[in-house]
């Protein structure tokens, strides 16, 4: 079994072909991940508070 880099992928390779593009996408993914965590935690808190005070 061989592993393939993102640069060699036929579909995703065009987004990660240069180090600058790769750095931009990694930054975007980090921002999306942080936002996802914030929404997840706030959703759980809202759910708990809604059920606690109902």
C-alpha cells in the first residue's frame, strides 16, 4: 500500500500544488475547525440550558 501526497492527487492537487496555496488552505481549515468547535459547544450549552430551565 502506497500513500499519495495531496500534490499528486488528480482532484485536490490543483489546490495544493504550491506551498502558498497549501498554507492558505491549512489556515482556512483551521478557521473552519475553530468555528465548528465554537458552534458545537454553544449548541450543547444551549441544549442543556433549554432543558434545564424548561
